[in-house]
C-alpha cells in the first residue's frame, strides 16, 4: 500500500534568494571555513522542491554560534538555552536536494557530568566561540558551548560512514572529561529565547503536510521529506495563534506495526495511517500500515505527570509492537 505524503507547490523563488534573505546557513560575514564537507548521500529519494528547501531554511534563521565558525545546519531558538536545527545534504545551497538530519542543541559545558540525556543521544559538544566548525568541537574541561543531538532522517552515507535511521550515536566528537563540579554556562547569544508569534506562524505555514486519514487531527505539524518519512514539530498548543513553546522535534517513518520493523527503541510510538480519531490511531493489529515515530524534546517541561528533559523521549506514548506479524 502506498501512502501519499503531500508536498509544496511549484517553485516560486530560487533557493539562493531564500538563503540570502535568512542570512545563509549561519556564517558570519567574512567568516572562512576549512575545506567544505562532502555531500551526504541518502538512501530514499527526496521529495522536497527548491521552494520547500528555501522555505525550511528561511524558517530557521538563528545563529547560536560565534567567532567565525559556520554550522553545517540552520537553527531556530526554542528557549534562551536550547535550539532546534535542520541539516541538508550539501554545504552548497545550489546543490541541496534533501533534508538529512534534524536535531537539538542545549547550552552546557564540555564535561561528561553535564551531558543531557543519560541515554546518550547528545553525542557532540561544540564550543560557542571558535574560528571554524572543526576547531570548535570539544575543547578543554569546562569549556562553554552546546551539546548537540543529530537524528538521521534516512539511512545515510556520511564521509564513508554508514548511519542508520534515528539518533546518530556515532557522530564524530571528542570524548568529554569528567569535571566533578562543572561550571554553569555564562554566555548569552544574541536573539536567544522563545520564538515570537510571527516566527511560530511561519513554522506552521512551512510544516503544512497531513499524513493521516479517516478524520484524525494530530497534535503536531508535519513536513514530508520523502515518500518514506516526515519531520514534525510539536508545540504546547495545536494552533499557531495559541502556540508559545516548541517542545519536540521528531521523525515519522512509514512502516508496519511489528517488532521486526521498529527501527530502534528510540521509536516509541506507532501510529496508523487510517483511524476515525487520533486517539484510536495508536498501535493496531499486527502488520497495520502506519508510521514509527521518535520524539526529541527541545526543552524541559511537565507533561502528564512526567518531567520531560531535552533528548529522546523514549517514554512518549509507547506502543509495544507484536512479536510476530
């Protein structure tokens, strides 16, 4: 059964213009990077158009880093200490065709004691200030910057390294030292804080696809990136007029409801394509067609009696799959 995932209409502006309007991919004027990274290869063909990519980049215009370093992704502040990001398949705006990673950045120090998520989803530490991206990784014990979690949206080839779907637990990064009593970050990036209402409205306008059928209304907004996958944002409220906090970024991948098809334990929830209401779409009979999803919290908040902290929420609406189909 083929699941139709909608996408944006015809090209109305060039990607170069869109990226120029939003400040490019986060590089400060005059900043120089060493040799640019190679393109990342995907397994499934992207369904994003140039308009889609330009709109996504324009909706993530923030610059969490300083010192001349150019992040390989575009970012959007969530709070004064965390942001979400999107990474495309190529460092060249003109060559971008696919979205390959989504992720979360959380302010912290280069100490194993302060790394978020005990499950290990934050693999790279990047200093706030560095002259280029490569030199900004890791640092001395207690250096200030961000812990980053990268979620692969497809099976990827990254510089000859095979990356499975989901959290990239082997993302290259120096090993953090134990600091004992680590210091609290004191830097204050310009523009950090919760997104303004107009920024939230823009995100709702870009994440405008609806994968569910039968009358279901999901409490999150989606963007189709291929015939296999969608990325989503989940706010504290379901309408752009009421939403104030961006709580989750995540991935849905087309699949069937079986233990053998669950990508990893990070994909806690299965949702059917067709159901008469969203509440009735959880799980289903063995082999049901739908989506496995992973939720990555972008801030700390309370939800249904739980304190959710930044990182993969492995307790989000669990749907244990049948062992055989």
